């Protein structure tokens, strides 16, 4: 036990740095929000708060929400240490802290959160003097192994040796946790013990991640004009005109790694708990299905979860015409379908990440189509050039003919004048002959010049034609070299051929009955959730559907969901589905925006002494945290 751990923290301060943590089953999204600047009526007059620019520039990072042990080693890697020290993740023995979206391994979760705090610059100082309460923590065994020199003093924050960022103590920091709804009370009590006792946080705030995403969405909607004609550029990113309906309602669809939750919110982000629905399908189910499919058809990939997950993220998409695509796939040969791809496995010598390429038959087909298009383009350019040359030649001929006619007319007028002046002295038959001779000479010289010009044009066209042929030969040689290189590469590297699996696996999100689950898909869950709301809110819920979570990034997900909802929803309701640019970090960004509100730490967080007093008074988890979640709309 260090001396720093025995110093009681100051629980009265409410301008603490906020550690915002979005706890997901696959990754933990975290970021530090510096303390706000103190008010003018400060006691000591010191300015230990961050500027507004520093607060706005706070960014999110992520790490695996797991611990892993390398083979034949005793060291345990946590969070970002896994990716920084190991390349082949399939060799590790993994320990995940969450199962089915709930924290089941408290020791692993403690390790991950402690590592996230250290990365953010907050040194965890456990309150070892406090005992009792049980909980899910490991009794401080992991945190007690941290040297005392690596911890910050709880009395004040200091700068590091570079002087670029401050190091805070957990006794003077706030932990803002985003979690899923309906966490069992036993798990919730264990989380409190980890945060207050094992990590030694001064204040803790716990909110639903879906509610924070709704806060971010509603703030975006409020910035949109109230007319159909004056929509902002950002509002048209999904191809839909977004208008502020001033209802403060939002139906959040959180489809992540372990589950899919439908969370209707009203009053600016307050969740309607009676209408929340859960679908036990997430990214983990899709990856496991793809892993089994690949193992059954090609290579044994049952131990390569991370490789298959990367292949899913790079190749899978949602189809609007699933049955039609499957019918066309039966009629066409494998390797020539437009959606056929090959996933090149990493060899962990030269490559550590898988890549995607076209199958060889489809690649040859596309190369032939590309060569045909190039030839067609060259022919069009050549014909266009010939037509231009003929038009220029005709224009020159017409211009020369006009000039020749003008010269003949001038000579004729001069000859008539000389005849009038000289009378009968000159014979009239000589002049026309000379004019005819001159005209013939001019014509012959013009024809010679025309022939010379045609010869030059023919030489130019021949040279152009030769250059085009050389270009075609060069392109063909480049294609041959590229084909040989890829053939050699394909012989050296193993590849997974993925065809209908690319869109058949994500189809489970909309048709769980394909894998034997007796439940509806995401569209049916949304309709059931909205029907459980008050009838006066249903139109607003359909009008403001927000997609967050990793599965929302699958291409075609938003379009397919809109199509399914349009079929199931009442015809007099307008359906709008909004997909953010980054649905994974959207909830964290909403929490960051919510934490900057004045009075947030006073109204939406609890200090350690207050939590201990409420536990001694016999209050349950709903009484401790429920009032805060229901007061979001009153911010």
C-alpha cells in the first residue's frame, strides 16, 4: 500500500476531467475530456481548467475489450498492448470481459479499464483501505502490481516530462460509462465496486449509449432549417431531406458485436424502457457463421476468428434483392459472378493483413471488357480525328474556291474596262484563253498542293495509327506482366473464395429464421418497439430512426432497412433512416457533447461518499442510477 492511496479524495469538486468510456463487447471506445475552466468565483483563483479548444479537440480512441496471453508466456496483454506487440492474433489465448453484452469477467474488465485510464493519462489509485461489498473486482491484485512511481499524486495534477499533457489521478477524475440497457443488478453492483473501489474514481456517471447517440442526433436535427427547400448539406448525405420536426423523439437502432437493441427515446434523449427490444444477433454471430461456412467449404478457419472478422468487414454487404441474387447465382458459374471475390490470407512474414482480389475468371473477363472499351475509345478518337480532318479540308477548299471566284471576277471586270478603252484594237478571243490557261494552272497548282497536304495527312495518320498500335501493345504487355505476377502470388498465398456468403451472412440480421431462430428481424423489432410507444409518438419515431453500432457500417444496411420498414409501417407515416458518417463513435461523441453541459457533474454523476451512503441506506441500483437516466430530457 502506498501513501498516496490513503489520502482521502476531495469529493466536492465538480470540474473534474471526464474519462468517457463506451464499453462494447468487441472494443472499448475511450477518450479524456479535460476539466472545464473554473468560474470567476474560484476560491484560490488558480486556473487549472482546459481551454475550450482543448475540450473541442478531444478525440476518441479504441482498443480490444479483452486480455490475451501469448503462447508459452506468462505475460498478459491488455487492450492496445495486443495489437502493438502481436501480429498474429490467432496464436493468443483470449479472455473477453463481456458475453452477450454483459460483463461476466470482472478481472479482465478491470484490466481493460485500467489500461484505458493509463493511456488517457489518468493513473488509477485504488482505495485499498475500503473493504467489503464483494463485487466483481480482483481485490486490487492487478492494480497493486503497478509501481508507486508510475502513479500520480492524488493531491494535484502534474505535467509529464515533455510538458505536453497532464497526468491526473483517478481520485480527481470522473468516469463516464456508456452501457447497454437492462444490466442485471448483480453485474451493476460489481461495476460500481470496480469503478469506486478498484479504480478509485472520484465520481461516476452511467448512461445508456443509445441515449447519448440520441442526444447527438437531436442536436444535429436542431441545426436543420424548418423548410423543405432550405436543407443543409449534411442533411442530404443519406439522400433524404432532413427537416427538424421539433418532436425531440428518436428511435435508436444499436447493432453491435453482441446484440441489436431498439431504444426509443423522447424528451431529448430519455429512454422509453417499456418499448426497448433486444435481438440476440450481432457481429459475433455473423463472424461465427462465416467462419463455419468457410471451414465447411474450403479451409479450416475455426481458430482464426480475427481473420474471418476482417474478411467480413471488407467483403460482406446487404443485398436489396436477396432471392433474385441467389437465383442468378445458381444459373451462373462460380468465379464469373459479379460479387465473387477472393480474400488473400496473410502469411505473417511479408503481409499481416488480408487483402481482396478478383477471381481469375472474373479478372480475365473484366480485362477483356476493359480492352474492348479501350479499343472502342481509340476507334472513336481515330474516327473523330478523321472526320475533323475531312471537315477542315472541305472548309479550306470552300475558302479557296471563294477566293478564286473573287479573283476571276476582278480579272473579268478589269478586262471589260480595257476593252471599252481600247475599242477594236485588241482581239477578244485571246484574253479568255489566257484566263482559261491561268485558271487551269491555278487548278493544277491547287491540286498539287492538295495532294501534298493529303500526303502529309496520310503520313500523320500513319504515325498516329502506329502510336495507337504501340499503345495497345504496351497495355497488353502490362496486362500480361500483371497476370503473371498475380498468378505467381496466388500460387504462393492461400486465398478464400467468397461468393454468395458475402450477402447471405448479413441477411441473418433481417431473417433470423434462416439459422433456426424463432424471432423476427431488425425491421420487425423496430415496428414492435414503436408500437409499444404511446400512439402520439409513433409517427415521430418512424420519422427519426438512427443507426449506430458496427453492423450499421455494412454496405447496403440502411437502404435495406428502409425498404423493409416502408413495407411494415403505416402508409401515412414518413420513414427516415439516418446513418452517421461513423456510427461506431457516434454514441461517444454524444456523451462528449452531453458532458460539456453546465452542471453535468453535479446532476448526472455520484461521488464515492454519496454512493457508499446510499448503499448503506439499502437503496438498489435502480434507485441510485435510474433517476439520472430519466432526467436527461430536463438538461
